[in-house]
C-alpha cells in the first residue's frame, strides 16, 4: 500500500470534469485507489464518491493505492492533481 497527501491546486477544485478525468486515470490501473480527506474515504474509481468529497482549492487529500501497480498509479494520480489547472 502506498499513500501520499496532495493539495488541490485547481482554482475550481475537483469538480465534475476533472473528477471524471481522475476516475478514468484511476480505472486504468489494477490497484485499488482511494481518496481520503479527514474522516471521508472514497473509492477513487467512483465519480460520485469523489464529487461527494467536495474537494475545493486548498483541500488536502490522501491518495491511497494498493495492488500490483500501486506505485505507478500513485505517481500518475499525484501528477494529475498537482498539474490540474482548468
């Protein structure tokens, strides 16, 4: 299992379009992927789960990956979040 905390830098947060793009990236990996923010832990392969978290600019979120390609998944998803600007 791998875990890293990232900050949402996108001015509009992780709203519908970027959340959908994030889910598409997460689904491409065999590993389980979760987002955790405080007490909320959601399956990152679920658009509804991500949207329910209400992640706005400045939110801190843990990306957790667990499985055979966990390291690659974590790197790719962190890169997506940290470079997201729409």
